[in-house]
């Protein structure tokens, strides 16, 4: 197939390479020319604008940071909408607000262009290994068109519901995952304050009901004090902003998530937004020092 891809960060590059390895023709566009190079070396072709990507594609994937970025690429000047033909498809794999996903689907639908919101979970290693979990919102028939392509990117593809539902699922994913990171930070901080070795506590917990992938990975970073970014904390802060805005709109109380949101706000205020979210441990440590 003729496929376009826009959003060539750490995740997007790996995903685009997997589409190329699947035997498809790939055209790409990026704001930063240097991010194009690995894909060009693998056989992709660069375009001058998103509109040009649309003109040369049956399906376009986007993997961008924020809803405003997706809106600009899809509907802005020289955007995808100016190039995509009727019955073509946009698969947005970014993490954005459910309402934005629904609005984009409606606006594109007015031009007979289909859209799926298909955010992912699993991180950069899963992107490389094509083992992402993909949560899809949109019409079932449209998903079936895209399923062979999504199968090149992930091992779990779940149709959650109509447009926007994929983003709802991703918000739930982030709520649970970052909540777990906060709980791990509190447990390890408590263990150190109480005179136990956090590394040994983590080892003990890993063998019981508290064991989890989050404890293994994020707890390991905390114990080793490796706070260089795996996923930058500012991205989890952005995702939690989406979650809390949606909860406010719906009038849904999320008391635990609200506490985690405040800890993420504190992390950002302390200047650790480009560090790993394991830095939630450092927020607790700083608060304890400040309290004397």
C-alpha cells in the first residue's frame, strides 16, 4: 500500500520502520529534517508538506505530541485534508483529548475521509518490537481496513468504540500506569525513611501480589536513581491534563488521580519535566526535606 507517516519521534520512527519492513511504500514529512534520515535510509520518500503526504497515500499515520499538532497537520494550511482523496484514511496514534479526536473525525468525514483514533501503550521498546497495545476508536469497518497495517505495529488491537473511545481507553491506561508509578515511589520512599533497604524491599515485593511491570521497570529506575528519560515526565503530565480535563467536563470524581496530578504538577514545577517519571520519587524526597 501507499502509506504516509507524520511524527517521527522515538516511537514514530520505530513504527514507520515496521511499516516499511512490511513491504509498503512510505512517504514522510517532519518539522525537523534530521528526524527524516533513518527513514530515508530505509527507503522512505520525503514530502514537502503534509498535503503532499496525503496526495501520495491511501492511509496516513500520525504520531504527534498534542491535539493541536494533530489538528494543524490534518486541517491546517497545506494539511493532510488538502491532499487526501475521498475514502482515504487517517490513523492518529497520538495521545490527545477524546473531544479533539471526535472533532477531527467529523471534520474529515465532511470530506469523505475516514479516521481512527488509535493511541498505543508499551513504550519505545514495544514500538521497536511491534508489540504495542493499540486502542482503537472509530467505525468497525474502517478498523478492518486498517487491521493488517496495525498488525505490523502491535500485538493487541482492541476496538473500544466510536471515534474518541480509543482516547478514553488511553486516558484510563495513563491513569492506572502513572498512579502505579506514584505508589511505587511512595513505597520506596517510605521504606528508606523507615530504615529498610529500598532495593531489598522492591525485590521482596516483586515476588508477591504487588509485583508488576511498573515495579520492575520504574522501581528499578528509582532504586538505581536513573532519572534520565525513558519517557519524559512532561508527556505523562500532558496526558494527565487530558484525563483531568475530561473528568471535569463529565463531572466524574477521580480522587486518587487528582492526587497524582498534583504530584506531577510539583514535578514540573521542580524542573524535571524532561526527566523520567520515576522522578516522582524525587518529588517526595524534596517535600520531606522541605518539611525538615
